[in-house]
C-alpha cells in the first residue's frame, strides 16, 4: 500500500480559463490562435483547449508592465 496521496491535475476549459484571467473567452481564444496567449493543451481532434492554472498565473505575471 502506498502512503502518498496522488492529486489530480486541475484543467480548465477555455471559458473557465477566461473567467480565471478576467477576460472574455473570445479574447483568450484569439490570443491562443495568434500565439500570444498562455500555454494550453489541445485535448481532442476538435481543438478543445485546456489550461493549467499555474500556466495562466505565469502568463499573467509576464504581462505585467510598468512595475
């Protein structure tokens, strides 16, 4: 028996990721298409995007200006 607990990674769809970032989902979609958005993973042949919160945080930190 293993004593360590395995945690499932958190994956956000594009709507939840946009809400997390405080932007409209279309804005996030366009940024991803242009290559200027946060890291994402394609999880289906339809092109569904999934985001990890830590990638969204890193992208937000890189967007800061004037500090």
